[in-house]
C-alpha cells in the first residue's frame, strides 16, 4: 500500500484524493497496469487534469475580460480627450 495515506479506507474517494500525483503514477507503473488500482489511479489523474484545465480556462477568461475592460477605459479616455480638443477648438473660433 502507498505510504502516507493509510488514514482513509483504501480505494475510497477520499483515499484517491489524498494520494499525490507521484503516488498515483507509482501505482500505474508498479506492474499493476491492468489492476483495479492502476485503473483507479489513471481515473484520478484524469480527473485532476480536467479540474486543472477548467481552472486554467477560468483564469484565461478572467484575464481576457480584464484586458477588454482596460482597452475600453483607454478608448473612452481617448474619446473624451478628442471631444475636449474639439470643444476647445470650437470655443477659440
């Protein structure tokens, strides 16, 4: 059994979540490629990969939204400055 994760019942959801990536890889490589443990380790690694990909996607959307907000603020500032110049030019005529 993998050391350091004996507190939970073996192969329970909590047990899989408590294993490190290295421990899961070790289970898969340990000569048990067709065993239930290797299949479970593979599923847990896939779950973690999907979870990580979703988090990365959310982060990318947040960054894109922040960039768009900044672009709109800059464009608004340029427009206001342009209108101010036009107003000053109209007053000086």
